[in-house]
C-alpha cells in the first residue's frame, strides 16, 4: 500500500474515532439494538447487502484515484483473508 493511501486511511480512521467518541453511550446502545434487530430479523445476507451498499456509497463520494486505491487494498485484504481461512483448514 502506498504512503498516500496509508496516510489517507489513517486520517479517515482518526475522524471515525473522533466521531465514535462523540456519540453518547445511549446512542451507541440504541444503534446496537437496531443493528442487532436487523441482523436477527433479516439475517447475515441482508446485513452483508447493507454493508456493501454503505461501502459503495462511500466509494461514490471518493475521488477516482483514491477510490481505485481503496478498492485494490480491499481486494488484497479480502484475498488474504480468504487464503488465510483456507490455509488453516476452516472450510
């Protein structure tokens, strides 16, 4: 991963952390309850669709160069996770 993407991801992580810290405990509990309700009601496939839709919306609002870097990093991470999963015999 190149330095610009690493810096961009690090800055993004810091912003998400700041946002997370600014959310009250009650809001977090409320979100968790809604999230868990959707998960238990509609299942993992529905939630995977929600996560994918969210990820795509973020990518649509990202400059093309950064979007391409992020997609490549995401694919590399997914490929590694899949390879690691099968290398440990967790089929």
